[in-house]
C-alpha cells in the first residue's frame, strides 16, 4: 500500500508508541508504524525529496501535530515519549487534533501537508540536507578520510584506511579503547549511498571481516532498510553497528567537523563546503 498522508499516520504512530512502551527514537517509530501498516520495503524507501522518504517526512508531520496537541514530547537526545494525556487518549479523533492545532497556530483552513513544499520541513533543517548532499558528492577516498577523522575524534586509536589495499570490502580498521582498560578491534566500511542500503551489503561486510575484528561499523550517507538493520543484529552473527546519513550529519555537527556552529539566541549552523572539498 502507498504511504498514508500525515493525518492518517497519527493513530498508527500512537499505537506504535504504546507498543514500544511509551518512548521511542524516530527510527524505532518508523519500523513499528511500517509493521502496523504492513508497508513493503519499496513503500518504506519511496523518496519524498532529496534523501528523505515519504514515511519519514509524513511521520514528522504527524509527530509535529501530536506534540502541539499535547500527546507527544521529545528530548534533546531525540527520544520521543507519550505524555500522560497521550497514554490515555488512543485512538484520537484526527479531525479534532487538526482543528485544535490549526486554531492554536492560526493556520488557514488547509492541511499542512498540502502546503508542505512551501514550508520548512519539521525536524530536519536545511543544513542537514545541504551537508548530506556535500557528503554524497565527495570522492570515495575523501569520504574514507573523513570517516577516519570522525572515528579518531570519537575516541578510536590506530585508525587506518585500507580501502585501496583490496581488503575484501573493508575500508578501514581501528581500536576503540573504553575506560582506559578495555579495547575492541573494529573494522569499518564507508558507503556513499543516495538511496537505501540492502541487507546484502551488511552480510558481505560481515563476511569480509571473517574474524579479523571484534566489531563492525558500517557508515553510509543513505539509509538502512529494515532488513539491513535486522541483519546487522542477527542472532548468532557478529553484530555490526550502523550509522546512517541522518546520524552521520548530527555526529559531524556534534564534533564540529566541517560544520560551524554559532551559538546565538537561535542556533546558527553553517556547512563549510570548502572543508570537504579539501580532504
């Protein structure tokens, strides 16, 4: 089935939040809603604009409305939770939610989704799309060096890029030291995807590691399919951690790698394109 409109996702989202125990990340919400609606992988991967899927975009509007209606709230760490009212009110009257939000916002009598192309998309700012576009256009070697720097800034040591050595699909390796006592050997792979990373990529990466590391890390500018995420944590197989495009740009912002963050009354973020071009 095609991805429903944002208002038709309001009750499935509330149902998903209840199933997930009242709190969830955005990716957990997307997976749960997709299961509730029996969406296919093709439905889930359908693009709205840029690298953002229709499911992600329309769920963002559904969250927006539920937050303004007082049934959802979110933390600075990206975790969404049901409010006390949200735990009691399910299912909700969709038209009542829309009327209440429109009245509060003094919106015209048109759905937000109909005007969406002329508004700032909820929960994703222009700098994120700009940075993702820059990353996807980087040469492979430059992107590998960027990932190497990202891991070093995140606490890895002995980080090496091996992508040119024909190492069976492994782009690099490093050592993660925890608490100054324990170390883990980590192999990583960098994928500049514009679409969805399939489970076969995860399986192939795991096969290339073949006991040469304690953990695997797969970094992409795209997104991982539901099956790819399940394959990464499959029982009995070496676990592989995944960083998708949205998480990657947030990590670059956090570490201020190629991203300038000006602290004002309102946070101002500027992507430094010349930085990525110089890698």
